[in-house]
C-alpha cells in the first residue's frame, strides 16, 4: 500500500520531530543468514523520507541485532526508543512489523501508551497508525497479541520436535568432555587417550576414596590436569587443560552421560521477578527422557547409582537420609553410623574438650530439631568406641595378611595410573611444541612481526616441556621409594601389627573411620542409666550385639557407696569420727579412690549426708555436760566427775577432746553411795571444788 493513502495522518507537528527506525533480528544466525529481512528493515528509511522527513533526521536504532524480542530487558536499543517516545522527541516510529518491535504484550502496550500520550505515529509494512485513535490502537493491539501468539506457536513447534526426537534418544545435544559424536552421529568415547585417562583417573579415585575433596587432593598431589571443552565463542570445541576443583568433580559425578545413559530434561529454565533466567535441577522422576546403555560410558549405571548415594550421604543434613555419612575429623569412631534404637534417627556427634583431650558424645536430637521435643538419648562414646574397636580387632586379624597384599597392589596400581597420565600429558606438551616449531619454520623469516611471535610461542612450549619433565622426574623418584623393598616390608609389618597401628595415636581418626566403614554398616544403640546395648550390622548382612556398662558422670563416680554410708551411720551410734575412721579401715572399706578413711574424710561424709555426730546422738538420748548435771543436782562439777569415775553416773568419753557427757540418774541413786563416806570438812570440801 502506498504512503500517500496514509499521508493525511502525518501533520506538521509530527514532521517537526524526528523519525526513528528500529531494526532487530532475533539471533546472530539470522543476522548472518537472513540478510534480506535486514535489508527490508533498513529500506524503511525511504518510506520516512517519502512522508516528508529529511534523511538526516531519520535515526536508525540497530544495536539490538541478534537479540530476542520476548522481553525488553537487555535490549538497550528498545529502551532508548521508548525513552525518546516518552520525551516527545519522536514523530514516528518505523518497524517492518510488530514482531520486530516486541513479541511481548507488556512491552508492546507500554510503547503504544506512550506513543498515544505523545502523539507519535507508528509505521509498519502495512501502513501508518495513530495510537491516539481507537481503531488504530485496537488494530495495533491485535497485531501485538498475534505476534506474541506466533512466538508461542514457534516455540511449541520447536520444543515439540526436540522432545519427540529426544524420546527416541536421537537428539544431538552438547556432550561433556570425554564424549564426542562420531561421523555417523553415534556417541563414542573421546579418541584422545589423555582425555580418557584423566576421566578414568577421576572415577577410579572416587571409587577408592568416596569423597570429591579427596579426588581434588589426589589430582593436586599427582600433578595431573583435567580437560574442559569450550562450548561457545572462538575456539568452540577446543579442549583446554587446567587444575580441577570440587565443583567440576561433582558435575562429572552427577552427569549420567558418563554412565552411557541418554538424558533429556535434567534442568529447566526459570525466571525471577526481574526476568533473569536461572537453571533449576529437576528430580529424576520428572526427567523427560532417560535411556540407559544408550552409548559407551566410563562407568556402569550401577556404579553411577552408588556414586549418587555416596554424594547424598556426604552432604551435611539431618535425618535418616544422612545415615552412614563419609568420615570426617574428630575422635568419634562411629560418627555418622550410630542409629538411635528408640526412634530410628541418625545420632549426631558432639565434641567437647576435657583434661584428657577431646571427648565424643553421641546424641539423638531428631525430635528436638523437628518437633521441639525432648531428646531421645545421649551418652559418651569413649566406652562404646573402645568396645567396637576390640570387636573389630577380632574380625580383622585373620584377614590381615590378605589385606596387606591388596593394599600393596592398590598402591602400585594408583602409581602406575598416575604415571601413565603424566606421560600422556608430557606427550601432549611435546606435540604442542612440535606444532609450534612447524609453524615457526613455515613462516617467512623476513616477516619479523609474525616470526617473533611464533618463536616466542615455541620457546614457551619448550619451557613447559622442561617444567613438566622435571616435575615428573621428581614424582617418579618418590613413587620408586614408595614401591621399594623397604616399603613392601613396612606394608607387611602394618598388616601383622594391625592392632598396634589401629591404637597408635599417630593414626588419623579419619583413617580409622574409613577402615571401620569397610566392615560395619551401622550400630543401633539403646542406652539406659547404667548400661549401653549396641546392635552391630556388618557389611554382608551379619549382626552381633554387645552390652557394656555406661560411663557414669563424675558425680556418680566420686559418690560414696550406700553400704559405706550405712556403716558410718551405724558406727556413729557408739563411736566418734576418729573411731569411725579406724573401724572402717579395719573392716576393709575405702573411699571412691579406695583410699583409707581419716577423721577429716569421715567428718566431710557425715556433713555431706547430714548424719548426726556421736555427740549430737548422745545429746539426743539425754546425755548432759558436767556443768549441766552439777547445776541440776546442786553439786559442784568435781563431784560430778568423781561420780562418773566411780561409776555412779553413766558417762561417755568423747574421743579427741577428752570431754565427757553424763546420763542424769534418779535422786535415789545418788544418796546411797554418799552414806558411809567420811564427812569432809568445809575447807576440804572447798578445796575439792
């Protein structure tokens, strides 16, 4: 349709402002291949000139080439266009079609609202529209809705085809390093022996250690590099070598392609409130396609499942799912393997410092954490750890020599595998150096700019070879010392003296836990106030149980036995503290340390158990002091002592002080001994008093 039929909508006010041409292609591939669409968009400048705008006032916005129109985020050109319309600087906005401007109704209607407020025209290949007019606004709204629906239909068609092809396992998706597509489209192992060796080294190490961090340390210790393939940009598909980290190892272990399985739908894209994309992991039961044994792999599917189970146990969490976690630091031998016999939850390990060193306490806090209830049980682990160690010695001793041979063979295999990887790494470095040498020899010597750069690259490659060769020689010497005759003798000696090695304080707690994990699955414990009952489940299904006395608190350990307290209470009826101590020693009793009793020890026990002393017991039975008897009978104190010495008064001598207590008699018993005695003079009586 000609521009003249719509030229009546263009007014002088519109021509006073500038014209803005918005050019966009959805992807870089369309920019490179669909050049005709780009040319048609640029040709709209002629339409603006025909409508009356000078060419120098027709602004082209093309910095959004290669960007999708599904959202306005990250489209700087569209944001600039909207700002110019909002400020009233645009008289007309030109676009080949609505889908070029936006495929999102929110962005499209925002542009239309601003254009209507600022009286800005919109032009596409079909005509000119004034968003301030209802009919034009309605038509533009319909075009925007159709553009958004078209995008949905296009996505549905593409994703439907991809899903259908993925369900058959024929969809070509990027492969992880170590796997490539053959010319016939089949997935095969990478023909590069160095790449295959590095991946096999990773899986073998994890199979032996069961921890991703241990794999990182092994790669670092052996000086082995790990490959990664560039997925985009310049050099796409090239393999780069470098150090490996924990994240990279977990990515490899979680990837089922290494187990020979075709997987589609492991991750899905989600958008936040700012329309930023995020990749989310999808549970296995929600994967779109999972085809086992679809192509060759580095491990079997059973081993992949075991690796996933180990990785789940390694993660720090609560509950039964974390039972049997991998060994960590700490003296608790059964860390991660103690199960509460009351609720079935995994018991946690808590450490505390004491005078004798670090102490491990096993406690079940599942109810306290989940339901704010009371903890099931807790107990110190020293006694149980010692009992399990003794039981383990009985199981391991018959197979000690066989284990020693396996250890030696395993060490030799590890060293040979690491040495083979280092040789392949050195071969790769030599190939790169030889390639750099050939490039340098092919260049024109007079072209110094290129020749100098190639010569410097060749020298760098040679220096890398020298450094690798030196490090490999040092490592080879260390490996030779590891496998010499003395090393074999030491391994055999370790096997024959396994109990001594197990109990050696220099043996790391982590290593003890790893050895224990090879034989014991878990230990179910029920603890009462005095005893601990443990049921051991061994690898292979065998079970056994042990019962041991519980470690009492220090207050209970230092507590005097009820038998001794009863004996002290009985002896205090007729003995003082010193006499009680003597009698207890004669009877063979001792304190909590089995030390002999003394006067002070008896007195402390008497006061601790609130026992009445011998003096207090006599007073309770009515015994009085000499002064009290004398005052009561109206005689002098000396007379009372004389009566006690003669046996007229019953007395009790208090040990240590020499004081006496007297049992007051009746008056009749006092008169009879006094008759017949010569009457003393007053002077004698006064002197005696």
